[in-house]
């Protein structure tokens, strides 16, 4: 089973890396860019028994390691 995990900063959390990329894009004459937020994408190959069980395990992985839930949100997609 393949799972995709998307981790993004919560709204209101400053994103200095995103601001740096936005500044670089503007300096390269991409003036249409209004904002940039940087996140993480992970693809996991997992041995799974059932969709619900694996979703619970993936949620636990995110809560314990993959995302800092104080400042980040995460979204899981299971294929």
C-alpha cells in the first residue's frame, strides 16, 4: 500500500523560507506571485491490513514524528 503525507504550516505561522522564495521569484520578475508557503511531502510504502487500520497508524506516525502539530497541519492520502 502506498501513502502520501502532506505537511504544511498552519495559517498564521511565519514561513521565512517561503518569504525568501517569494523574494527570489519577485527579483526574477515573477511579479504575479502573491505568496509562497513551503511544506513537506512524503511518500511511504507500507504493509497494510486494512485501510482504516493503516490510516490510524499513519495518523500516529504524523502525530509522533512526521509533523510538528503545534505549528503544522498534515493530510494523508492512501492509494
